[in-house]
């Protein structure tokens, strides 16, 4: 069976601003990203999502122990730092390919406003760090019922 994907020009055009925004965001967050990966620090990949009353941040940290991670929140800036530690020393160092990062890492992002950062909770399971940061009461969505005047 042959599957043919026809390009959807309009949707690709509509995605262009998002791609450009990501490009500039990456350039500002990682100014050395244009260099090869040997010179660029490895940053943990993140997912940030906001529900009605909580902000969730998930960081992929495979091979990291929870005690090797430091999380700090100052104002609306979240910083996740840690270190990939090499446990064993190998006698032969004849790598054909070497992509696993060893050493320290740091990632700082801006959080949405209106969060109770002092009530943040962190869990670590299967190499994924999950932060739960509740919203303040004033920033939660409220529903107002409209009454019709007669």
C-alpha cells in the first residue's frame, strides 16, 4: 500500500509564525546552538501545561537520580539544574559514536504569572520530573452567569 501525503499549503503557511517564534526563542535561550553538539550544553526537554487551577512542568531527565537535581523558583523564573554522573570508568575509549551527555545541565524558563510558587510540589518517576504549581485564587478562571433583564 502506498501512502501519499499531499502538502497542505495553507496549514504550512499558518504554522510559519510559530516556527519563526521557536527559532528566535531557541536562539535567545541557547545562543551557542548554531555550534556543533560537542560545544552546546544538553538541556532537559520540557512540557509546560496549565489547567484550570494548576501549572504542570515535566522535564525529561533519563539517567538522573532525584538527589542530583536542584529546582529553584525566583519570581516567575524556574531553574532546573543537575548533573549526569558517569559511574564507571572504561579502559577502552574507542567510541564510534558518542552522543550521551555527561556533566552538568541547567534550564531556566519563565512561568505564567499568578502561581503560588511556595506551594509547588515535585515528583520524580521513570526519569521524568513533574512539578505541580497551584494557581492563586485570583488567577483562576471564574464563570459568570449572564441574566437576561426583562
